[in-house]
């Protein structure tokens, strides 16, 4: 395809203007513009991103896992436009509005539920996933403090987990790339073994690996009895930790252990919620209901930032008192923003009208079929999947015990090779993954599979 010279010139100007003023997230800026190509995007159309030069890119990572139904989805866009003409923002302290109330009602109605457990009953809004995790951590700590249990100051998280990059969320994360530099600033956290099925011993099943990790969690909870507020985990998939996946059995064991030790269970479904793993919420696959549920990313269909923390009535009641110090005084300026709540309501309505989960099962099965041959590639050690999330672990010779030389930057090579072919595959180290919008069709899936295969072969040629 030939691009008119003026369009190419316009793209170059965009890059120059960007690099003159912007500091990009999760980026070593010295790599721009040569090592890491900067791609100016003009618009989105369904599963596609369209650059200023007219090139189209298949968004295989849902724009950092946020987009559910495609870019510029008209029903969500229309809902935001309607709301913008009525009420764009109001302080939620002492005031209320219809979208915030309706969204809370809807979220509580669809939240994970256990038959013999009081349901999640209250919703606290914040601005993004990291902020939502901060809310849940503070709630858990403060609830015990209000009861006079001042020794409960510690949190347990899973090895290789990730929950965000604000200081509280970072403290319960265990991905060294993000955590190491800021370690002196972080609160103490105890890390339990990950149930990651990729770490199975020879002959060990994912369920047995989950049982072994649960035993490690039990020992940790016993060793620190009376000191722990909550366990926080990502159900089913440790996303930023390399799309590592675990058997749902671990969630059941973790729930039971938290109950036995009087510890809250915080489920971080920020990335895995809203159908990503095959069920609306990943916790459902183990029949587990958390005490605190963190939601964001896909909550608004990828249109606007919004997070919600769902809490039990017992946690809410623990803050009711005549003293303001015993109240939960956490706040954000845009808490419960009407535009974001309207987007979320429109997104949830699409689940009702389009039978999204049934379509996702068909798409996930096709992803399984198209990815199966990748296991035969010489440097693919693992192909793993949970619903609409599928990952390829690249190692030297396909040996799990022999990672690729980091200096080769194989993941980056694969990213650039795919981008040249019109597909966005943003790697996690040497792990490539698919987490496409739910609107992706079969032709686009075939293109994704073909380009991913070509990118892996090209990138690993130097390994």
C-alpha cells in the first residue's frame, strides 16, 4: 500500500511534537524514536487502530487490556454523549446521581456470590485500578484498626503478582522490574508461593501445583497468626507477571484459609474481570466470593477511567461510628464520575443484549485451534490459555529451564516484527500474548495467528 507523502510528513511531525513534550508510561524514553517505534494513532475502528499515516493495526492487546467491544463502540459512545449533555461531574461526597447509583446496583447484582455467605453489598468508586487496590488495602487495615486489632498490619500477596504502581499497590506486587527501585518506600508485605502452573514439577498437574502453593499459604498464615489483614490475589491469571495461569482450585483453598484465619480475601479482577477468562468474573470458576472485589479496565468498555471496590456489609458496618476518624475518608476528585458511570452501564448492557460470554467461548475455542501449532516452534516452551487470554512463553530451545538471553531482547524484536505486519503485540519480557477485543472476527484471528507465528520465527532467529 502506498502512502501519500504528505501523510508520511504529517506522521513525522506528530512524532516530533510528541517527543518534544510527552513522557510516556512504562517506557525507557531513550529508546524513542529508534529502538522502540512511536506510532501516532488517529482513530480506532472495532479491533483496529488507525495511524496518522493511514496504516491499520490489529489491537491484539485491547489497548492495555481495557477495551472489550472494540474501539469507538457506538452504544457506549452514545451513552457518554447523552450523559455529557446532562451532568458531566459532581462531587460524590454529600451528593449523588443516577448513573452512580444504577451502576452500583448493577455491579452488586452480578458480583460473584456464595450460597452460604452474605453477598457483596456496597460499592466504593475510585479513578483507576491502582487506586482501587489502594482503597481495598486501606479498608482491610482500617476495619481491623476500628475493632482494636492493632497487630493486624500486614498483607499477604502472591509471588509474581502485580496490583498497580502507586506505592500501596506496588507494595503488594512482586514483579521486580516495577518494585525493585522503590522497595525502600514500600510497606511490608508477605509473599506466598504462586500457584503458577508453569512452575509444575515433572509429572505434577496444575491442580497439584495449586494444592502445594496453598500449603505454603497455610504455613504463612499460621506463622503470622493475628498479624495479617488480608490476602490479595489475581484470580486465575497473573497478568503483568507474564500471563501465568493457575488452577481455580487455588482460589477455593485460599478462600477457606482466609476464613480459617480471620483474614479478608481481596480479589483483584481489574484485568481478568468482565469475561476475560471465560466467565464474567474469574472467581466464579472456583465458586468463590471475595470480601473485597477490585474492578477497573474493562468496567467502562475501555472508554473512560473508573474503578470500583465492592465490599461486604460487615466491612461497611465496621466504619459506622460517631467519630470521623473511624470513617473511611479516602477520596478522589472524580469519584463516581457520571460520564464514566454512564459508559460502564452501557458496557454492562452489551453483556445482556449480545450474549457476550457465549460468543467469547466460540472465539476462545478458535484461538485455541489457531495457536495449537505454535507449540511445535523451536523456542516456544508453553502455550497457555484462560478464556480470551492466550500466552506464548519463549525460551531457548523451548526449555523451561533455559530463558533466552535478555540482551537479545527477543520480545522487543517480536513486537517490532508484528508491528511491521500490522499487529500490536506488546510483550511481557519474552512472553507474547493475545488479549483481543471481543469483537475480533475469524479473519482477524487468522491474521493475528499468522503474524504472531512470523514474528516469533523472525525474532528468535538470532537465539
